[in-house]
């Protein structure tokens, strides 16, 4: 599986688009907002009222979350400037990065709407803002040396650069699970460690001395990746696919060769990697939770009859459909997601599942 070519959230604004089904990720943005604000305030005052602030959102995807994030960044800078009594707004430049197949067109359309609002007389005090799209993997260099003041990334860095190379088959699973061979777990862990180190090395060259990063990733609660305490929704996808194999709709080898390129890190794995790489100092590391039923949001399609699981099913489809489609093909895709959603719905009717989020705020050492 060529991850950089195949990984993307569903584009556009259709029923299964990321735009329409990313309430859970939006909730995470609001949970972590205070950490972003604190980092920006430190940065702004330490830089002694800079004339220009250059920021980057890595793994921005497309849709309302991207706009929410940029408006949060712009408003925060403006509020901090007023709070610190500085007269002139800085010029703000925000780079929006994602893999090349991301739906950048939808972002650019939404940004032009946002910019129109920014220039209305009521917001005449808004700072001058500039935006650019930067296609490419954040596991490679994306920006000029020492050119970025602030890096933000939410719910993106758990995606790996590739499916880990496995010496044994991850039979009956599509991700780490309590029935996965130990070698599979090790391969996942090592892939995350290598990728995250590469990410840090690249950003260390691009972030100015004293610059900040706030990174939020989907993580896990228990140190042992196979502990039942860690909840991976991918088990429910594996169950749907296994049923389809048993009923003869999907070939067994197809399932055996499919694994999700993602890793739920344990907080210490994140902090250890930052310390090992050595260019950034950890200001804070916080763990938060978000209920799966946050995927319901203000979804107009939501009805009690469909149940909470229906929306989480759509959220997972918006995230995973391109990967599943490229591997299993058009003919089974509908059925896979009907079954996956049913499994999510059943699970949510008995449990109150939550995602664990790890947010780390760091400063580039001088
Ligand atoms: N930050 C947004 C989107 C999260 S979805 C939000 O909070 O809602 C995760 C995004 O990360 C996807 O758009 C995916 O394409 C992107 N992504 C995954 N791996 C990436 C990589 N190596 N480089 C850049 N973007 C990546």
C-alpha cells in the first residue's frame, strides 16, 4: 500500500465527506484550544511583538475544521496583542499542509469565504492574513530553514508513513489487537518511532529558535498496546471484514494483506521520542478524552432511530473509505461500511467508548 498516494479523508461535502463527518475531531480542537492559546501567548511575548507570524497546520484535511483552526489562530493572536497592549497587529501567514491527494480545492473555496468576512467593516481590526497550501508528507521537509514560528497539528500524526513491514501475518486483524503476534506490535511501534523522529528532525530545521509546536494525536491509555483497556475502533472493522470473508464476499488473502497505517501512541512514547531527538523542550503534555458520541455534533442527519453509532460509522467512513476502497474494491465497499457501522452501533449501545488524545506543547531550543 502506497500510503502517501492512498491516504486521504473523503473530500467534497457529500454524505460521507470529512467536511460533514468530523464533529469528533472538531471537539478535539476545542478541547485543546487553551493549550494552543497558551503557547501562542508565550511565543508572541517572547518574540517581543513580531511584525510577522508564520504558522503551519500539518495534516489540515479539508472542511470546517480547517477554517475553525485558522480562525482560532488569527483570533488568538489578535486577543493576545490586545491583552498585551500592543498597537499594531502582525501580518499572519498560515501554511496549510496535507498529502497531495487531499481536497485542497474545498479548503481554498472556504478560505476565500473566510477572507471576505475578515475584510468586512465589522472586523476592520483583523490582522492582515495570508494563506497557502503546501502539499507533501510531514515526514519530509516542507518549509525553508528557520522560517516557521508556530506549528499546529491535530489528529494527523498518528498516521504512519507506511504500513509497518511485518514478518508474520496479522491474521483476522487490520491493526494491533490482543490477538496480533508480538512481532506485529513491535513493527507498529518501531514504525511510529521512526516516523515521529523523522517528523521532529524535519521540524527542528524549519522552526525558528524559540518557536513552538502544539501536536495532538490519537493515543492510548495503557502502556501495553494489546491491553483490552485500549480501545481501537479498527477491531470493529476487522470483525466486519472477517464476517464477509466467512460468507465468501472477500478473499481471505485480501484481508490478511490489509493493515491500517496508524499507531495509537502511549504518552511516554511521544515524550521519549522528543527527548531522544533533542531539539525541542516539552512545555506540557496533556491527556484528554472525547466520547465517540461527539461524532454526532450538530449533524442534521442525526436521528434517535439511527442511533449514535450511525454517526460514528459515518465519521469512520469519512476517514477510512479511500484506504478500504483501494484495497477491497468498489463492489464490496457499501457492505463493508454497513457492517462496520452496525458493529459500532452495537458496541456503543453497550459501552461508552472514548478516544484518548495526547497533546504535547514544545519549544524549539535556542
Ligand atoms: N487536522 C484536521 C484533519 C485531521 S484528519 C482535523 O483536526 O480535523 C488527518 C489528516 O492528516 C488527513 O487529511 C491526512 O491526509 C493527513 N495526513 C496523514 N498523514 C500525513 C502526512 N504524512 N503528511 C501530511 N498529512 C498527512
